[in-house]
C-alpha cells in the first residue's frame, strides 16, 4: 500500500488524483472571467484553457492548440469559438476544429480537442475533468438566497491537505494580532471529531459549556453556520493546483444583522483581499517566512487582511508535502487523524474498485452549529 504522502498526491497519474477527478471542483471566480476573455488554468496537476464566449457561455478545453502546441489562452475569441494566435486554427465550444486557414474543410474535421463540462453556480465556475459522464452537480440551497453573496479566492503555496487539516485550536495562537483575537478566544477544553453524512464534524468544547462545530465536506470542503454568527454563513473548497500549491474558493452569505461596525470590518477585509487595500498577503507572508518581517509589526492598511497573512504563514511554513515525514501528534489532533484515516479508506477503495461511502449534506448536517 502507498504511504499517506503518496496517497495525497493529486496529479493525473496518481491514485488520489484519479479519485479527485470523480468530483466537480470550482476553478475560477465567475465575475473575473469577462466575455471574450481566455485564461490559463491549472488544477490537479493539469493545465487547461478556460474562456467565455461572446454569448457569455464559459468553456473549458485543452491547454494547447493541436497544431504546434501554443497555449490557446493567448489567442482570441470569435463568437463561442477560440482561435489560436500562431496559425489561426479555430475551435468551437465542443473542441471541434472548424477552420484551418491554409487547408480545406476536410482537414479541420479531423481535429478535435478535449473539452470538459462546466457550470456557473454561487458566483463560481465549476468543472468536471474526470473520465466518463459527469456526476450529478451538487447544490447548496441554503447558500442560494437570503443575503448578499460574497465570493473570494486565494492561492497558497502548500498542499491543500495543510488547509483541510487546519484545526480549531490554532485560532488562539495563529490569529493573535487579528480581529479574531480581540475577545481573547479561549483554548477549547476538548476537541472531538466524528464522521458525518457529509464528511467530518469537529466539535470544540469550551469552559463555559459552549460547543462549536466546524464541518468538513468530503473530501475538500469546509463550512460553518453558527447561530452566534447568523450574519455570516461560510462555504469553501480547497482545490489542488499541484502537490505543493492550491486554490481556496470561498462563498459567504452576508446578512445585515451583523451591524454597521461589523459589516464595515468585513468590507475592509474583502477590499484587502481584492487588492484594493494594503499589500499582497503573499508578499507579506513570504517576507515573514524569510525573517524580514514580523507578524506583530504589520500595521496600517496591510493589517486589513491579517487573517489570510497569518494562515499563509502557518500553513506554508509547514513545508511541502514531501517533507511531512516527522510529526508529534496529540489528542487535540483528532480531526486531522480522522481526515487522514477516511482519505486512505476512500482512495484505496476507489483504487480497488470497492464501493465508496455516499455523501449527503442532509438537513441534520445543514443545521449543525453551535450548542
């Protein structure tokens, strides 16, 4: 049996990669793909071309032209077709070549690029890049209405596993200088984890009896909907770019019950993440990891995105997947241990053709929160 590090690799020729290709994944923020634009995309160790036709329809196709291998995203859009900038070969939304300028029509008919199903949903563009027919597209009705939809995305120079294994204990330490620390968050007295219909529930119990639930949607999602934070419901996908980098796409449903000051704080953080306030969280995080800057010295506009900066440092600072061979895990790491156990079980079941556990974001899961 491969070791766990090998099982977490997600390239096209890996067990974990083939498993992840059985699912739909978000690949881009919908509003950032304008009509007549093409973008180079990489997920799960593969490169693709994402473009939006003049009609507004998004398409995902092969990264390179079949002729001489130029990346298609440097070409241009004509209707719902994309034309290669090198010699003008033109492909429609199904990947069929419809024109080779120097040849007769019969030549174009013999050329076809692979294309992939895409869906726009919750402000994101999702794709299925696996083999065969795409599975049913998952929906999240409780995020479809009832407030303002805020969509954000970031890249992080570490495996998606580092993000999925983030735990409730870290808040009191990793986020000391952020607004999360203003009320001096307690360290939980106890952390428990159990497999749920959807993935994993991690419950933290505090000294005053409060129990907070953080959900993991299998295999690469997180969610919280806390009665103490009814103004914000949060849903994320951690999508591997390759084994040492990943995207995080997140959707927040925001309600004005937060009050003007809290909403002002959220908007400032959102603007910082959009690059409108302060320096890049990546630049600041890398400077901290190089020892050129301390987190506690970040001030002014740069502080608006403190949470992402702190998470970048603590997750990227764990090193690449290949170096994670020596850990001293403890009782509070119960969520991490369960995640790894289920990953190994499901990936090996997929590799051996055995049944996988069916996942359902049931009403019980949707209602889970603080107690």
